[in-house]
């Protein structure tokens, strides 16, 4: 469990700099240059992610069960993760009505993904991982929306075809991950 917690501290810590120390971040970018900042940010993020992946894999083997979710939560989680994949896809398609409405679909998708996994999984490792990600995503979403309001940022919506592309990409990515990748990578098949 220690490796998981350290990984979460590194990964979420790096991703929290803009939430809690935006002025410091801006000063570091000015001092280091944007390229060096991005390289350091990416390196630390990858180290943290690797620690989370290995730590979670280890912790899942020995962690106690805190609650036993009913079977329906697995179906609800699959549906929520589909929504999360669509939101995440919308973050990469410019001019969607989804982004115009929610502002930060990647972070909102992360919140939905973490909540879905908390709903369907009840071990201590699950609660630590998905609870930490959910708490971070809630804080990041609030901070990002506040930053947008203060700066007067408005996300323009283009034609509905862009939303159709984001929805299609999200559905396809969800289907591929749920049916073909989740089992081999995570060890759990969310769908038959």
C-alpha cells in the first residue's frame, strides 16, 4: 500500500501545482522555460503513474474488503465509465458543445471515472486509489472553473458534428477498453 500512496502523492501532487501554487508554477516556467517545465512535469508524472500502477497491483492482492458492492453497481459503473470516456474524448475534439458547457471535460470525465470505480469496488486499495483521484478531480474542476470565470474564458461551440465525433470516439474507446483491454491489463473483465 505504501507504493500506491507514494505514487498518488507524486502523481496527484504534480497535477495539483496549478490548483495550490499557480504563482509558483508561473515563476518556475518563467525561470526554467516552458519546455524544461513540461519535461520535468512529464517525467515526474510518469514516475508517479508507474508507482501508482505497481503499488495498486501489489495492494490489490492483500488489501481488506471495506464494503461488498451489490452486482448492479458493476453495470452502473460500466455506464458511468462510458460517459467518462465520452467526456475525455470531448477534451481532444475542438469546438464541442460538451466542452462549451462543462469547460473541462477531461477533469469531469476523471471525476466520473473515479466515482464509478468507487461505486463498484470496495477494497481498501480501491478506496485509496479512486477516492484520492476523485478528491483531486473535484478540487481541480472547481479551481479550473474559477480560473476560467476570473479570466473571462468562454469555450466556443462549433457544429454538432464535432460532438458526434467526440461521442463516437468515446464510445469506441470505451468498447475497446471494456471488452479487450481491461481484463488483460487490470485482471478484471467489466463486461462479459
